[in-house]
């Protein structure tokens, strides 16, 4: 969803989605990049800005209604237990395997499968260093926000020199994950390429289901989620929420 102060319409649709999830879902898994940037849980627990407070209240209401897990993405990898405990939610370690009516499903943010992007994988190892995270979280909110803004600009600039294939998942990494987990399907986001891909792994049919990114503030509207139930594994379109 990449929620931020700059995406009010995306935020409104997401809040409507949470209401729908409370009414229809047995559980909810948010697989990372919920926020466009997350500079520490104290942003939420001490004095959150109004837009964030609204989101947190809706997430808290959802967690009180159905079991909810929050995952870490490449934009909000600093989400921690302090936030999930405040919300009454669970912290999602990724990847995880869910036992569902459709068999075992592997769920992840998805960036770990983009193994061809060597520079990004190196950056991910650095920013997930516990010592470096402690140093960063010891800075003021103003300093952390400035560093996050710089990192985002650097990330955008680095993408301009990479092909779409490099920034996508590699088939070998996906097949290995499915083989290792024994899952019938892999559900992930990160790549902004929503689709359901039919795969053949170790002589068996498998699925790779890619979540869409959300944007209702710039140009063509888009967004969605995956439903796993007795009918199958399906992609749902968030633009249908706004049409109701």
C-alpha cells in the first residue's frame, strides 16, 4: 500500500478494505510495504501524525475483530513488536507457510526472490544488520526521517539503471522456495506485477500469485489482495471497493 501523508485517497480505500476484511475474512496477512517508510515504532507509539493515527486506529480495530499479522517489506523493515503489541496484532516472520483449504501456501513480501538484483540484496543485508538498526533508532525522528528520504531518492535513482528482469523474481529462487517448503502456491508482493502464474515444479503443478501495489492518488487507480478459501486462490481488485 505504501501509505503516507502524500497518499490520502489510497489510505481511504485501504481503510474501506479493512472494514470489508473485518466483515468477511477469517484472518488477514499484510505482507510488507504497508507504509511508504517506517522510521521506528516510536513514530506510532509516542505522537503519530493525524493520517497515521487514523490508519493505526483502523488496524487496531481490525486486529480486535480477526487475527491479523503485519509483515515487513523493503520500505517498512523496521516494523517491530512494539507496534504490533500496540495494535494487538502479530509480527509476521517471512517467509511462512500457511495450511489452508487449498493446501500449503508460502507467503512472503517477495524481495528475497529477486536474487538477480545483487546490489539490492547487498543493501538489504546491510540495513538488516541489528547493530546498524540500533544506531539508526537511537537518532531523533527528524534525523531518521532525513535519512529515510535520502535512501528513498537513492533507491529511485538506482532503479533507473536496472532492467525489469533484474528487479523481478528469478525463476530459480521461486522454484527452490516451492521445492523446499512443499507448498502448492507462493503468494508475494514487492514486484508490482500482479498476476497468477502457473508453474511446474518437480513434476507437480504450482502457482505463483503476485500481489499488486496500491495507488489511488496518481493516474490510473490500482490495488488488490489475494483471497484463499474453499473456492480457490484468487486475486481481488481494490477498485471494486470504490465502486460500491
